[in-house]
C-alpha cells in the first residue's frame, strides 16, 4: 500500500488537529477544575501544569494512532525492526502518560518543581511523536 506525500501530509495534519482538539478539551476541563486562583503566585505554576497536561495528552493521542499503525505493520511483517518500532512507541506512550499531572493527582503526588525544564521534554517527545506519525504514513 503506497501513499503519496500529499495524502500522508493531509492525514498527519488531520491526526494532529484531532489530537490537539482532544488535548485542548481535557486541558480546559482541568483548568475549570483547578481549585487555586488563576492569578498571582499560582499563575506561572498553573500555566506550566496546564501546558504539561495539554502536551502530554496530545502526545499520548498521537502515539496511540502511531501504535495502531505500527501494530498493523507488525502483523504483516513480524520482524525485529517492526517489533522495535512498537517497543519505542510503547515507551514514548508510557512516558507521555506518566508525565501527565492528571496521573500525579490520581496517585496523590503533589506536582512540585513544575517549570520550563519539566515541560521541555514533553514538547520534544510531542515533536518526535508527530515525526513518527508522518513517517508511518498513517
């Protein structure tokens, strides 16, 4: 099955748009549920938490799609390379899930030390996920 570049790019843009919409919806819900006022000393911290929530959910959504694609490829070509692609995808997906502050709250962990350097790895992982999505031809 061969796709031309335009079709692959259109699918990537559609997938990124859907993932961004899902992440935005969840982030807005978290924003409404934040108990702290969204001003003053809590403003920066809450912005980083919300950014981390958005990027983590965006990344996880993209990686779920990539994972389905890689699994289909693995079923057709069960070899070490496709198995490794699946394992890399699962590894990145687990990172995206566990890096999400929502998971921290569920397990009773107070998100401390939130700042730019805790959000940057999530942004880089999101970029890697979009590149994997583009390359998968989904």
